[in-house]
C-alpha cells in the first residue's frame, strides 16, 4: 500500500510535472492550444487540459506546477494583468482538479462538497463574465441606467446561451434509440447541455441573445433527479454579484482591438479586459 503524501515530491511526480508542463508549452508555442469554435473570437483555448490531467494523475503539486507554467505563458501575452491576477487561478486549476477527483473516488459527503467547490469556483464566475461581456457588446440595447433592471433575465439568458458546464456524462439504463441511432443499455454517453440549450427545435431564436425572452426553461443546471441542488443559491449569488458590480462600476467597455479567447470545459472568456 502506498502511503506517500499527495503533497510530497517523488521522482515519478517530478517526471510527470515536467511532462504536463511541457505539454502546456507545446500547446501554446505551436498554436494547437487554440481550436476554432463559433464564438466572438472564433477560437477557444485548451491550455488547461494538461493542468487538469496533471492534477488527477500526478496529484496537487504536479497540477500546480503545470498551472504555474500555464499562468506564466499567459502572462507573457497579458502582462497588464500582472502575476497576482494571472498566476494563482491557474495554479488552483490543478489543485482543485485533484481535490475533486479524490473526493469523487471516495464518494459520500466529500464528493458532494467537491462538486459544490467546482461549481462555485468555475460555473458562477464564468457566468458573471459572460453576462458582463454581453452587456459590453450591446451598450445600445442596455444603457447603464437600464442594466440593473435586466440582471435577472440576463442571468437566465446567459446560462442558456453560454451554458457553463457544456456537457455531462451519463450511463444508459436501458436500450434506446435517438433519431435512428441505437444506444445499448450500459453505454457511456456524453450529454451536451450547451447544444440542448441552443436547439432550434426547442427555442425560438435559439441563436439570438434575448434578455427579454418570455420563456427560458434552459437546462444549464441539469434536470430531473440530477438537477443541481445549488441552482437557487447560484442564482442568488449571480444576482448579488452583478448588482454590486454595476453599483460600483456602472459604465465599462471592451478596449479597442481586443481578441477574445474562450476556454473549453467550463465555458468562459480567458481574457476579458475592461476599461472604465
């Protein structure tokens, strides 16, 4: 039995840290870490994937080192943010990946708390980013004085349009068929919440951002027995955060010439720069 502390170094972990850090460097320097997707910038980054894998496979220190390398490389491009902004969050990606993975393996209350941690650390902050971005892109539709009145609708619409958790994994409990495609019992399937939330068959104007949408029955929080237990708490936190932001900084905009990069996994913008 291996009683080695997850917070200690070993030869294996040094090698893994070097490997996953090197993968981050390769993704950045070759350009293959940015993949084409249909968003405002036309691209999304996957630099964080080796960081997450490093945390899961090698432990928190391996994930933290890979995250540190990721942060340093991004800092070169976005020096204006400074290391205090750019580095801690990237380092935490690998550590949180290990914490969540470890807790999920053990099950019980730890798994529930791990899921809550992942949701608070990722989904909430990412939704705040997308709401702020939507308001900056359409200032003529949402002048500063009108923003506080549309925050509840904006939260629901951006949860639909920029679904934070784009996909989930489920196991089929019986043989079924979807549009002519047979799926056997016991198969692992990827359920794309983001795709469902922009389905033309389910939504009028599915590919339009509409803060006045009359009915918005999105599934950003899942559905049925798997619905997120913290959905109401998340809505409250989003509303309070956005209300306080606009109380302190009512007018802001994107700087000229910025090219936005969207991340995969938890949907967000990597480089939301604002001026006010």
